[in-house]
């Protein structure tokens, strides 16, 4: 951190204004990155690399959370990513040869 010497009231005001602008700009960036993104069935099916029909079947089984508004299914992008991650298999270090067959 740098040492700042303030010699006048206008200089102090300018430093405060610059600091507030920096904080507000950083807040705007973080708010937009955490904005909830809703996806249509077509967009969601591209993310999980399955057809729209297969996606509807997965939703019907209750495996992926969805939001239904009238006849429209919506999905949260983070829910789809969590579903994909949940299906990830880890290879154990016990017997790697059985995975190489």
C-alpha cells in the first residue's frame, strides 16, 4: 500500500471520489457475473449434449431441476453444470489396469 500525503481539502475529496468510483466499478462487474441465467430447452440440451427430448425425459425423472412457466421449461445454467459434475467418475488408484481394457 502506498503512503498518501494530503495537503488540501480538495485533494482529499478527489482521492475519496476516485476510490468510490473504483469500488462502484468493481461492484458492477461482480454483480453482472453472478446474474442468474435462464436457458430454454434447446439451449440447455446443447450444454448437456443431449437432444431436447432426452432432456425432457431427464426432467420428468426428476434428475435435473427445471422451472415450468406455462408450456415453457426453463433451466438454470448452474443447475446443468452441477448435474454434469455429479455424473463425473473418479478413477481409483487401486487397480488402474481394469480401466485400460
